[in-house]
């Protein structure tokens, strides 16, 4: 269902066919790729982004996945602002697969350097040729604002031209507002003009709107997805119902060398409603008339797996991390001469650890598939739709063109939907049972086969000068090469990506992303010590920044104590970014910063990320040996804001996400299996645990920066610094289980 208006989402067959209605052929789109939107009766298509109905409704095609971050509001708001639309008439629809919606910036930001060394033109060309539609790296606004503004401007000009013909005036003297074309006291609604406007030509130069009157940008407009989510009409993958549909549950072998050893199919047949049992070398799925029956069948079949290689455990992972940290690494970045700075000097050293973090979104992995007459229809949430389509096609041996993908909203993601095992599994099951099937991973399966935020160990060393300056800084990080893992899965078989990876040696830029200091250190070095842990890892909200900021901001506090300097002043003195300094001073002022002295229970941390800046002040204490966060104050400079309420929501959500990751949200391993099986074991904060939160959004005319991941990295170090002030000892292990 289209959100915001009563338009049927299913009329957009993703990956298929030419649309109905009129198509504007303008030179603002690359000539090599034609728009492929589909139109309902009465709709006129304007390029790749926009449709206008005869009734005046405005439907905007959105290539990004809505998983709570607000792209179904922010992106159409950009276009509607430039068009002069009435927000009450605006709706959104998922964009079809098309190279026009490729997001090269998303790949560059999320993978943090995997394409380094390649010319930008080559990277953008590769993303376009491979239809790299990607929701990642907090890039939705940054990637598509220009295209959306040009699309809105082009449609506005054409509508003005059509109205000008009727009125016999120069189109340049016409304007748009609230869904009308106006000229003095004359006005016409968009709807009656839409079809004739599409037949007109655009001028050589496309004028953008100027002035502040009547603008939608910068307003906290209501979200378009909320009403449908509140009344239950918003469809997710698990809401799809098809004629003759059955339901599937699945059990998968442990990651790595795990294989299906045996199972008793006859015992499954005793379960009422069973339709079939589908088995491969690495998983078994039961198919039944209900998901509950399917899951019961899996419990009954005495399924056994075997593992030929070593089985990961918490102890083996810890041992591998420490061995890697003490072994050779690869230098990823450096400046100055650390050797001479450290030689014979008294240095400060501290070791830190972070555990494996789970995604644990509310919606477990889900896909609905229908295979008939050689064509596969697939409904699922995905952050990379072309890759999901490719995975499903490869699984059942059909061409990608035979797959029609229906992208759904996601019930959370945090990076999990970059992987597409569920798409391949659902396709294979639907092909075998010859009926539509809905596959849902149980919570236990979702936690057991997550692509976890990798664990990491770090050793930081610094020399502090007599005046409190940091003369030299060395960060050594032992962590899996997660960026390479993601690239290998996301771009399987793509020679260009493999060539880019080969440029980096054994080190992984992704694994140390965020460790490069934005502080003014005259001498520094960042080393990556790659490690194999026997457990698959993947992208998790904010990626490696979630642990590198923890290392950096905690160690800075320790250095401030060594130097006898107040932590805020210590940071301001060495910060080279004025916008970050303003965030620090604002957070300190709003939070009533007392200097982080012993007994204050106050800690502060900051981070610069995705073109945005944030400072976080936390008040915390220990209660029965357990950390408790009482208050969070955050100051944010994310540049120009399209919708301030959306920014506020993402910052608040990110802060709570950071709190959850600091206090829990992790799993151990035993015999190759995750030890956490349900949400209750994750030690997540409850409603009663939520601290008082204050967020100050600093006005800025800088270009928009990323927001969705921004607030996560500085929370854990701010809590650790606050606990140091409250209790007098340092927590160096994340999540905070015991002090070091």
C-alpha cells in the first residue's frame, strides 16, 4: 500500500514492465537508463521520481528502505518542497529496480574505504551498472537530495508552462504553492494540468526555488508512514497473504563447516497440518498450514548437525583476539614519527575490549515467495534489493529478470537486511512445494544466525606532554576483517570489488573506521590486527565507530586524568573541528557540567561521523553493582535539517540504542552456537530504565550530514567516563559487565 494516499503498492511490479500513463522524456536523466515507474489509471509519470494524478495527488518513488529512520517522509518532503505540493496530497511508493537509483555514496560510507584507490568516476559507474540500490551509511538524504530537487523543479516548470498556455502569460511569471499553479489571483490545481504538462519541453536551465516563504524544507511535517503503522494497514513481509499460501520454519547448521547430519522425516508427518519438509546440506525447513505447526515439526524431527572444523566459543574468540593484538598488524594510517616520540619516554597504555553485538530487530528475518510459470515473486525487506533478487535467482537457477521483487518496510534492521539468506531459502522452498510460502525465522534462529557486530580488542598508547598536550598516539585494534566479509557477500562474483580489496593488503579499513582521530595529534598511527574468530560478522548500526569511539573517548579521559586536566577542556584544547567544539560546549552548558570530578557521576564524549558532529554528556551511577544511566544530554550539528522532528527521533533512538549496547545486547558462544536465545537474555533496558534525555539540535546551513547512526558511538564512552567519576574505577569492557 502506498503511504499517505490510498494507492495500491502492488501496482508497482518491481523489476518488471513499462508503466501505464504518460512519460516525460527530458534530458535531465542519463540517456542510457529510462525510468520504469508504473502508473495507476489517471496518473502521469514525470521521470524516475514522480507521478501526479488527475485528482492532484503526488506520488514519490523512494528507492530507500523504510525501517524506522523516516526516509518515507524526508525524501518526499524534499521533492514536495521544490514542486510546491500540498503535503496532504503526497504519498510514497517503493521505487522499482533501476540504475537511476544507484547509491554509490552508500557503499563508500558503509564500507569505509573498500573502494579506496579507485577513481570516484569508476566507483560511481560500477554502482550504476550493477544497480547498487543501497540503504546504508546514513546517506539517503545526502545521496538523493539533488535528484529529488531537480525532479520537483522540472515538474514545477512543466506545470507552470501548461498553466501559462491556458492563461496566455509567460511561464516564468507563474509559481506554485500548496498544490496549485498561481499567477496573481489566477490558480489551477496540479491534477487537471498534469497530463498536458508532461508533453511540454523543459528549458535548457532548470530553475530551483528560492526564498523562504511557503517552504516545506526545515518544517517538522508529520511522518507519512505513521498513520498506516498505527491503524495496522501498513504491510510488512509477514503480513502478506496469498491464495493457497503455506508457512515455513527453518533450522540452520552452525556457521562455518556445519552440515545437516540427520533428521527423522516420519516424526514430522505426525504433526497436524504438515505439508512438506525441505532439506539442503546446511538447513532443514518444515512447511505447514501454520507457522506454529511448521515449528513444532522441526522440534519433532530430531534434527542433528555435524561440524568438521573447530567450534567457536567465547574462550576461543577471546584467545584469538589477544593473540592477534600481540602479533603483527598492518598500519592503516599515520602521521609524524611515533618511534622518536615514544623512545625513552613515559607513556600511558590501556587495553579495551568489546563483545559481539546482535541486531535483534523486532521483525525477525522474513520473506514471502511465490514461484509459478517460471517467475518468482518475492516480498521481503531488504537494504540492497538488486542483491536480494540475485540471491533468490541464483538459489533456484533462474534469470534475475524472472524475479519480481516487492520491497517491504522493515520492522527495524540496523544493518541486518544487507544479508539475503532468507530470500534464497524462501525461493527454494516455494519452488519445491509449488505453493506460495512465507518463511519466518524464529527469534532463536534469528539470534543464532545473525551477522554480528564483531568483537574487538584494542591497545592504546600515548605520550602526554608537560603542558597536557598529546605528543603521540598509537591505536592497535584486533578485529575481524568485517568490511571484507560484507563486500564478499554483497558483491559476490564482482571482479571490481575483489580488485579494490586487493589494494589494501591484509588490513581492513572498515575494521578501524572511526579510529582516525579528529583531534590534533602531531604524531599518531592506527594499526589493524586482523583475526579469524570462526563466526560471521556484518554491519551493525554505526559499524566499527561503535567500538573505536569507545576506545578513543575513554582513553582521552584517562589521559586527561594523567595530565591533571578537566576532561572537557582537555578535548576542546586538541579538537580541530569548530562545529564539534560548539557541540561540546553546548552539551556541557545544557547538562550543567561540573568537570567530571570524583563523585559527580558525569562523563562526556564526542564524535564526528558521516559529515555530522555530536557531543554527549551522561550522568550515571552504580546500583547494586549494575550501571544505571540517569540522564543524557546531547548536542548535535548535522548541517541543514530537512525535517527536525525526524532528526530528533533518530538522535533519541540512537542514544537509547547506544545505552542498550553499553549495558547488554551481546551474546557469547559455546560449541559454535550463540548462547543467547531470546530477547530476555540480552539485558536490554526496560521502560523504567530509560534516562531523562535532552537533545539540542544546533542550527546550521552546512550541507546535510548523516543522522541515523550518529548518536550511537559516543554513548558508551560517555557512560564509562561517568561511571569512573561516580565509582572511581574504569570500565574498559563493553558491555559493562565488570570493571578493569
